[in-house]
C-alpha cells in the first residue's frame, strides 16, 4: 500500500492534489481532515496583559499600602 500525505489549501471549495510520477495506484481513498492553524501569540508586556485588571481605587490602596510597608524597612527595630 502506498501512502501520500499532503497539506493543501482549499480555494473556492476545491482541492488540487498533485501526485508524484511514481505513484502507481489506480484507485485511492481520500480522507479530508481540517488542519488547525497555530495561534500566533503576541508577546505582550505584563503591564499590557494586566491593564485594567483592578480598579483605580484598589490600585491606589495597594500603592499606599506598599509605600507603608517599604517605610517599615527604614525604621530602627532595636
């Protein structure tokens, strides 16, 4: 049994399959499977990916809290 695998483009609901000259089969079975195109993922920065992830109010509270925590690092603990 000879096997030939090709991925071809469908144009106007038609396929054109070109067989090699040494392909000698007189009768063939054609099975059509769709090919999933790979998704192209754009490389976004985290700031772009998570933009508008939290509200401005929540962001301001978080920013204030982080500044308070950072100020804790500067105080004497002994």
